[in-house]
């Protein structure tokens, strides 16, 4: 009778559904991703859309495919790619395998301090909310992880990608005093995007450089042409304001100065100093000073070279 009771208790204990525990450590899952499409980068709403394949390889009792994307901000669509069925297949080495195709919108905080030389690391993070990292660990399967070769994103250069495991601690019991805060295993798929250097040189710097050259050209004219000399930096100052406004309208309200704003601030200071120098030279001649006009012209041409050097080296220093 005692033997029968022990058998019944043993059967009841192990027949009930419970969280699988492993004596030899957490169950390891290999995860890989293949990016198909990346589009609709929205810096105002700090989001992007991604379309990718994701696969899982594992051995163990826990089904690791019941995941959530931590930085997903919209309901994402997922399609099983295993012969149209919702079941995993078994590979020749005995591991379980399952692949999905996922499309969704994900959050990314676009930091634009270094615009237009900025780069961004767009990441997609997955996690299993049911099992902590003492039971389940996601590891990268880098053998097939890649980006579609023909993928192009207008205005951006697609750089390196990375698959990195992350141990995340929420630091809270979510209002349940009976449950301690736990750490969960996450996997981050990261794609690096950078703006082409030609965008900075040709679309941003070239117009401003032309404006600066025309403004500095005022010092190359004879000091007696006060009206013409004054009109050049004044026109350059107004043009700079419109140029800055043209790219600022395409950026979100950042609340801080981006790199291009600092470059334009340097240009405003130099153009203002140019205008003051033109006025000072005109007043000098009008006051019948003893300094010969030829000497004044030579001095202002040296100043023109100095202004241009300060602008170029200033831009270089801000970019570094």
C-alpha cells in the first residue's frame, strides 16, 4: 500500500505542467537573422520598419520560439516558413529547427549630434518573457546571419551587422512582491547605417563654402568701394540663414545643436567680423588717416586669407 502511494505521488509530481529545470545549466538556443528589407526611417517618431528571416536551433524541452521583440512598437506579423506548417523540423544532428519571416516597426532613438556625419546602429532585440537566463539562453548563429546583398537604402550606406547576446535585468518585480526581479536573455541584431561623405561635402558644405568665399571676397576690393564691399557679407549672412533653414526643416526638433548648426554658427561669426572690418576700413579712409591705401589693401588681403583659414580649420576641428 505504501509503495502504491509513493508511486501515485511521484506520478502526480512529474505529470503536471511546470517550468523545465535543467541540472546541467540553462538550455542554449542558437538564433540567426537575415535582413531582407529596411525602410521608412522616421526620425520624428524614432522608428523604422524591418523585414527579416529569423531561425532557431535548439535541443531541449523548452520551446524557445515563443518570443517577443523588446523594441517593437507595433503589432508585428510573423509567418512560419516550414512547409506552411506551425511545427519545427529536426536536423540531421538531432537539433530542432524552426524559421519565421517577420515584418514590423521597431523603436530606435535617433541621436543627431553629429549630423550630417552621423551614424546609427539600428537594433532588433528579442526575448522570451517566460523563462529567465537561468533556464534559457539565446546565442548568435552567425553562420547564416547576413543582409540581402541587393538591399539599398537611399541616402544611407549600410555597414556592418552584429548578433550579440545580452543579459537584461529589468530591476523590478512588476508590482508582485512574491516574485524577485530576474534577468532575461536577449539577442540583439544590429545594423549600422552611415550617411555618405558626399552628402556632407556636396550638399551641405559646398553651398556654404561658396557663400564664405564671396563674403571674404569683400576684402579683396578697394576699401573705397564701401557700398559694394558691405553688400557682399550682408548677402552672405542672409544666404547662410536660408541655407541653414533648408536642412533644419528636414530634421526633428532636437533641442540641441547638431554638427551643421555649429558650422553655421562659425560662419555667422566670421561673416559678422568681415562686415565690421569693411566698416572699419571705410571709416579709416573717410577720416583721412595717414595709413596709405596700398598698405591697407595688403593688410586686408592677409586678413582674407586668415578668415578663410579659420573657417576651414574650424570646420575640420568640429568634425573631428
